[in-house]
C-alpha cells in the first residue's frame, strides 16, 4: 500500500514538473524579443507602418519614396521592438523602402508596398489562408501555388483566417511558423490576420499585428483592434475576432457590425472570422461543447451562427470565410440557416441551387444570399466527415483561396498545394438576374 502511494506521489510530481516546465517555456517564448526582419502593418490610404526587432536597442529608420529613397522617417527613442509609421503618402501609390538598423542584418532587396486606394477601377485579388501556423514545408507550398496562379498580377489583400502560430501563438512560434516561411512575401505584402484560439493562448498576437480602430481604412470606427473594416474600390471587408470578443446579440461587436454594414455602400462585402458557422470536419458545428466561448457556455460556432449571421445576411454580405476546421468546405448561396445541420432545409435555406454560378441583384437586398467557405487546410488537414448538408463542396486537402473581384462578378478559387483549382464559383451582380 505504501509503495502504491509512493508511486502515485512520484507520478503526480512528475506531471506537475512537466506542466510547470512547459508553462515556463511557453511564457518565456511569449515575452522574448527575437530578431525579426521588417514587415508591413496598418496599410491605410495615406500611411503604412514598418515593424521589426533587433538584438540591441537602437534608433531605427526607414528610407522610402516613389522612385528613390529620398524620404526618411526615424524613431525618436532607441528600442529593440521597432515601429516606424510612414505618413503623408499618396493614395493608391507604390513606394520602395529600405530599413536601416545597426545590430540586425536586414535583407533590403525588393522591398516595396502600396497604399490603399479609395477609388480604383481594376480587378482586385485577395489571398486567404487558414490555420497555417504549423511549421512545415506547406506554408511555402500554398504560397507558391498561389503565386504560380497569379503570375504577374498584383495581389491586393492577404488575409490570415486565424491559428497563424501553433500551438500557443508565442513570439517564438510566430517566428518559426509565420515570419520565417513568409519572410520574402512579407517584404511586399501586408498580413491582415484574424485571432484564432491557438493565437489567443498567449499575448503575442496584438503585439505583432496592428489594426485600425478609428475607421482609418474605411467603414465605421470600431474603437478596438478586435473588429474593423477595410475598403478599397468596390470592396468592403469586415474582419471579426470570434475568439476573444463577446459574440452575444447585444455585444459591442454586434452593435458595431450593424452600424458598419448599414452604412456600407460598396458593391462587394466579404466577412471573415476564425470560427465557422457550418462545419463537419475537425470541428463540429452541431456540437454545443465544441469551441466554448469565455462569455457563455455556448459554442462559439453556435454564437456566430445565431448572432452574427443574421446581421451579415440582413445587410446582404456576399461571401464569408472562416478557418478552425482543417478542411475546405463550401456552401451554395444560402440564407436564414441559424440552427444545427438537422434543421437545414434546401427549400427554406437555399437561395439558388446552382453549383458554380450565382447571381444577386446589384441593389443590396436583405437576405439575398451568402456563400460560406471554410478554408482551414492551408497547412494542417483533418480527416473530417464533411457531411454538413449546407456545405456540399468539401474536401480534406491542403490549399488556399484566391478571390478575384471584378466590376460585376467575384470568383473564388480553392487552389491546392499542387497548383490545381479544386473548387471555383462565381457570384455575379446584375440589374436583373434571370
Ligand atoms: Fe482554431
């Protein structure tokens, strides 16, 4: 009996030691300041932010200009976490830039960025990756397959659908799984990241990323980095934190969403958040225990479906993208499906029973239909059942989504890591749909 007690004590002590060690390591990795090459943040119509981290405290400077590096902005205090805001820029304009630091070797080759444009008359491209935060060869493979498809066309937005650094979103995990594989791409593209449940386990996410709070990128000012809009040309993108925000009906998020969408006059509206309303892959949108909210005992997937979707659909949001399940799942044009999968009724919820082409009236109409997509298989892949009746186009394959936004149509492609287009659909807007 005594021996049994001793073994149990030893076992519990070992578990406690391992847990404590892991907690210490993860906490250390969360606060550590690691070297980090410069990357772009807070792209607006007249400014952009350049951030990087150096091994020693020093003053950082950024040289920039449209054709030469004749302009210069510097920090006023030496630091290791650098942030230089370039202001007074011209709208919709490309600039070259060079970052100056002493203690960090910076790769300054091919560094350029563009400011946002309020009015543009060209096709816009948006790249979406989801749950891409496991260090692997796949980050570069999804990037390469998108770039090979794009050829010389310019990407306008890069959206990350959350869980961008596994398993705890520490500074070190962000360096290993995000900054390292995307190092070159980050020289010229602004990552607009959503906060996933893995990112939210530590405190690095809002230190690494910066988001508009005052309506700097269009839409209604939210007063928080947790939800905001970005507008360019005919496009209105709503970015929603579904992990740490209250998702209840009378929450600040829902109140802002109502205001933002009500005042939105753009032709195309896209919403993105980490937790999907409909999924049957690694996560199950029928399971009330799946992905609990800290604000209630309800699943975040349920809260999104019950409290966010009615607002999105009321204001005629066209496309919704999520991650969380490591799969690709896609609906047809839907509305008013706010229950679990057993309540899905094609006669009630399907607006158009087409597979690849949909049409909506050019005039915004409440509940005119929304297409929902889960894109959480950019790096990890679940062996999910993929049986959700609202999501007939589903597969467990690695890849990413490329959106092509034209004047009268928007096309979404799922490009797998071999460069093949596995799913494609187009939503048209017309004065009259047949
Ligand atoms: Fe997740």
